[in-house]
C-alpha cells in the first residue's frame, strides 16, 4: 500500500505504518528539526513545508509526466510494434503508469492537537492551528481509498460553554464537521479511542483514531491489560499479557518498580522541564500529570532523558533525534507511539486484503 502522511513529526506513525507493510510516497512536516530526524532515520521522501501546499506535496509524491512518458518508451524498446502502433501503445502504457503512480491507498493525518487538548486553551475549530480543514483539502486533492487520523481524546469531550456550537465545542465539531465531512467522501466511517498501553507500549496514552474507507474496519483487540484483566482473561477468554510497566521498560530496580508498578503517564513535549511533582509542598498529594512525575515518585530523579522518553514512546533505541535538547523533547512528546500506529495500520492492510479477495 502507498501512504501519504501529513503532520509526520519525527516518524512514530511512519515507523509503525511501515512495520505494518505500508510504504510512503511522502512524509509532510513543517518543523525543520523533525524533518532532519526523518531524513536521518531513512524515512521519506520528506516534504518540508506547509501541508496546505498541495502542489509541493504532489511534486515530491508523484513522478512528472515527462518521466512517466520516458519510462513508457523504455518499456517498449524491445517491442515489435512500429510507427503509429508503437506510439499508441506508448501512450496507453504511459496512462497506466500515471494512474498507478498517482494512486494513494492511504492518507494518514496527525492533524495538530493543541486546539482540542485538555492541557491547552481549547480554542477548538477557531484555533489557527486546527489542521482538520487542511486534511480535508488533501483528501479532495489526492482521493485516497483509505483515511486514518490520530488526535487527543479531548476531541471527544463537550464544552460546557461552547455546546452545541461545533466551532466552540470539541465533540460537536467532531460529530458535526469531521465525521460528517468524511461520511460525504467515504462509504464507511468510524472511530476508536485506544490506549497505547493496551498494545504493549509502556505508557498510558489515549488517542482518538478516526478511520474511513471502502469497507468497515474492526477495532484492534488489545494484547495487554491490567494484571487483574490478564488473570481474568486467562480464565474466561482470550488471554492478554499484563501491561508493560515504566520500570520494566527503563530497567528500574525492584524497589523502584514497587513504587510505580504501572505504565508511564503520558509522555509530554515538555518532559525536559522535569517533574512538576518535585515542587509540591510538604504534605501535598502527588501530582502525576506527565511521565517525569512518575519518575520522581519512583526513583527521585527529577526528569527523564530524551532516550528514556523515546523508549516510553516505543521508538527504536537508535532513532537519530536531531536538533537541540528542547527540540528533541518536543519531537518525542508529540509523536505517535510506533506500535500503536502499527496496530492501526494492520487493521487497514488486513481489511484491504480481504476486500481484494472477495
């Protein structure tokens, strides 16, 4: 399958999709440091710039008409055809090549989440960083057979002040704009709320996955769960493994693992600032708002390293982060966990294969 990815970041979704057997015609990202990371990791082709520049994306994702015409001629060098027949056949071959070259099987969009995040100002659709309209423009231009998007779970919450205005209420925008626009363009549309920890990532990271395509998709089955769920399902149904804990992933001591025996809280893009919990007043309850808070509680260390954050996001240990330290923390915190993207990508690959066999 051929994928065009918007808002690609530092490659979490790209690595996961490629592990699911999905190749990329282009990865689009505006952040220069993230683009440098993508290139250093051998991912691409990379389009560094505004995702609204659809012509620039097409220029990278697709071959030129001249290149296709030349390839069609090369394909017929040993042909017995001559004269007009050869020219007509070259034109036919070129049209077939162009059709295949311009086909996008999957469009993935991790459109900016600041507009919907519960940690932000929640300006919703009025936020200038709302990348959903740009995603729709790309759908209309490139006509993918499948569409996947990833966003924060704040998109599913109603705003007491904004409801029922879809441009002030996240859930109203989700239902009345996002889903409605997809339903006007695809035969089947749906969404899931998935926790990366349920698929073996050592981090609780809940994300909304929006899907659309020619046939319905079934939600992926969790492979991991709480220790209690693991024990219960072993007795009564399809077994799951216990969640991978933060301590297991980072190699903590047994004592440290007892102090925090769960997956990490969500890794944020500001882990470089360290634990908020480290500054609480004596007697105050622990504040566990991000991964470094759990680190402080378990080990007494104030902040995670970039490499530790990357492990919690399921990146390979040799992923070549580029930029200064702040840029690296930002890239890791904004990423899609690799395994989560792989699980979702496999849902599309499997459904597409079944569709082809029917």
